[in-house]
C-alpha cells in the first residue's frame, strides 16, 4: 500500500516568487519614486528581481529597495520623452565616453564597466 500512497502524492508549486514579481512589475525604469521610511525621492534604474527588490538611485547612490517600501511619485512616460537614453542619468561620464569610443573604433585597453546581476 505504501507504493500506492507515493504515486498519488500532490506536489504544490511555489507561487510566491511570481506574486512578488508581479507586485514589483508596476515600476518601470525612469519612474520617480518615494522611498520610505526616509521619504527620499529617487529614480528606478533596475526592474524587480526574484526577491521583489527594485534598483533605485537616491542622491547619486544606487540601492536595492523592497517594492513594499516604494511609492510611485511620477511615472517615467511623464518625465522623459520616448526612446530617452537613461545611460545619461545612471552611467558615469567615463563609461559613456568609453562606450562612445568603442562604437566608433577599437581602442586597445578601453573598457566600459556595466553593472550586472552576475548571471
């Protein structure tokens, strides 16, 4: 009988990560947000990850903040025109220059450093 009990087990899928992901999806890159409890105004630079954390740049510093601590102030479509290059806001001058040079020609030793999630 134990063989029959094993065959009829019900395995539930984990739905929590999808639910967290959908909550954080309401924020787009470039949105102006208020970060609580400090009530600082920042701009979203990265979409939510699997933990529900959203990348927000506050006073020139990039932070990962839980989506529950963020409130939308002004959406990006009202702040910026279509096809706006957000690298102007989020990248350093050195990275923008290096990327521009790499687009033109090969320069030995030239590197543009980008932030990634390591995957």
